[in-house]
C-alpha cells in the first residue's frame, strides 16, 4: 500500500473516531507526535503512543464528530505532507460554545513512516475564532 493510501486510511479512521488498538495500529511503537502551539493547546505538546491514545480518548469525549477535507497531499520518500480543512462538532461545551456548535481549522501535517507505520508526525493546527 502506498503511503498516500496509508495516510488516507489513517485520516478516515481518525474521522470515524478510531481509538485504542484500532488507532494504535497506524503508529510505530516509538512514534513522536509534535503538536505546535494553537488556540486549543497554547503550549503545544509532544506525545508518544500512550499520550496519543489518551488524547484520542479525550477528543472523543469532547467532539461529537469531526470531518477532514484533504486539500493537498504530497508523498516524497518516507514522508507525506498534507493540508486539510477540519470541522468538529462539539459534544460538550467549550468556552462560550455549546454542544452541537461547530469549530473549524486549517491543518498542515508532515507524517513520516518507518516499517509502514507512522514514526513521526508534526501538526500545525490553525483554528478559526471560537
């Protein structure tokens, strides 16, 4: 399977609410995910596999659903770079927003693979005002 197809399958799984072992199957055991500072996480974060799975579980509690529109996707060697439009529907209130409200963001990610699994991921999330 090409890396493009792996990334598309990964994004679809995240969109469908994958967690636990289903989500872990996409990641190398030594994965490092860097989330750069954004409106939801002003300090940014560096996560390994355990923290990625914990964040996914927390995200399921706060989001009723999320949708990703891949705008561009470029595969080069063991790396895929993509731009996406993201829409999330809240399952719980957040600040001035209530359950059912929608949030939007533009996201750029660089995903690197080793042995067919995600070993490094960098995410640049630009949230619109909420």
